[in-house]
């Protein structure tokens, strides 16, 4: 078939050059005029192979990664490996971002390059961290530390859109659930207030870096609704490192449990039913589920065994948003210092010394003193003025 096509091309062009009309040539060969003119234009008396087909592959690939970026990926991966650090695609992407590489490749592209270059082998032996251990919060006593997360948007029939504020006490595994129609400041305050009325007020609360919690990047020192509520009630908020959701692993696991065992199984078609069923699921979890870490006890049995008195909100109604700015208290931001040597506090960047590279620093905001204090483990390493808005 290929030989016939090439034969027809040479024959058609020769007839056209001899003066035969395009109409007659196309009719005899059952070809279109565009086909004929294509090969007439392609004809080159100095190229003996002009009639052969050419590759249709694009000569220009606008999305093809450059050789420089590809080499940077391989060099960064080698550097991380030699430093005995994590060297997966996400770690490589962070390093490329710190180096100012543009355009940044996707995680899929990095994985594809690593696979093509045979750089996907695992580190031999156990991973040994070069930095200090992650600063874990105390969780031996009831309500020493709560982990809280916002799940959503979720949807019911209707359609009904909602968010669920989920909290877990690390000591007793008790949970608190509060659904709301939005993630506004008032819903965050009201949701935590309702949970505290049932679980008690914790000493520490650990959350991720959702803007609903800290307020927003426009006013990073404005103290968002969760921070203000906590400080007014003698609770210390802790914000986990950016892009490390596993640091809130207990509540993240509970979120999966909540979605599979509750949203995936319980039929609800109204906001009223959602609230009633959420409370029923919370009570069922706390009174029925048994945990090996609790010695086979349920969360409520662990609570009774702890015999620690609980502290509850003094008022029935939640405070109104926006709340007044607290005058005392502390809140903490945990950050992993990468190669750019910057401490990121809700979008504001503060320089740190090179010796703290690849370490977890705790940035403590002292509201009364209006200062930012940096800690490595429990040792204070720096102190800066930090005027709150």
C-alpha cells in the first residue's frame, strides 16, 4: 500500500508538470485537489526522496521540560540523597521552588524523569533524621491536646452543602462533631463552642493552616477567629507545618472514619437531620468504639478512668464574631526550615540562621509582650518584635 501511494505521488506530479489538468489527474487517481497540490508543493528536483511521507510529530513542544530543569531535578535529588534527607518528588519540588527554578515541573513530571533515569531506588537501611524530633504536644491527660480539622464542603440530597468541624482528644480519643453551613468566622467560633460544651475546653488545640483558622494572608497579624476564641479561654493554638497534614494524623484518620462510617452510610436530607445524626454518631463513637491504645476501653471509659476535672464554657451562647483582640496569651506556629532559610508565618517570611536548616522551629507569638520567639525544641534561639494588628 505504501509503495502504491508513493508511486501515485510521483506519477501525479509528473503529469501535472507535463501540463495535464488537475481535474483529470485527480479523477483518474481518485484523489482530491488538495492532495495533488500538497505533493506538487512538496516536489523538489534536488531531493530524490521528496515523495516519501514525513513524520507528523510536532517539531516544537511548548510544554516539554527544558534540559536545564531536568538536570536540576537530578542534581537536587542527588543532593537530598547525599544529605540523608527525604528525596521524593515532593521534596524535590520544594527545593526547586526555593532555588527559583521556573517554570516549576509537576510532581508527575518529576516522577517520570526519576523513573526514566533509574533514580527511583529506595534508600538502603533505615531513615535517620538529621534534624531534631518533631515537637509533639503532651497528650497524657484528658483535654491536654485536641486536634481539630474542618471537613468539606460535603453534600447531602437537596442539595445541601455543609462543613463539619471535627475534634479529637488525643488522650481519650473522644470526638466532637459540629456541622455548619459555611466556614465563616462565626461558624468556627460557634462550632468550637458547641464542641467544648460537650468535651470540655482543652489546654492546647492543634490545627492546620486553613485561613478559616488563622484569619487570612492579607492581615497575618490580625489573629483569626480561632486564635481569638482560644486566647480568650486560656487555650494555646498550635499550627502544624505547611503541607504536612500527617502531623494532624489522629483527626485526619477520624475524618476518614467519619466519611466512611457516617456520611457514606447514614441517609439525611435536611440540615436538621444532619445535626441530629452528627450528634448521634459522636455519642455512638464515644460510647461504643474500643481502642487498643486505651487498653480496650471506649473513649468515655477512658475519660472516667482519668478522673481529671474538665473545664467547660461559662456561657451557653457562643461569643459574637468578630471578637475583641486578646491582650495576653500565646499561640504557636511549627515550621520546617528548608534551604531558603525562611520562617513562614501566615505569608510573612522571617530569616533564620543557616544552622537551623532542615530543623523544625517553633514560632511562639507572645501577645502580651508583642514578640515573636523562636524555639528549637525547648531552647530559645531568637526573639523579634512582633506588633499585632
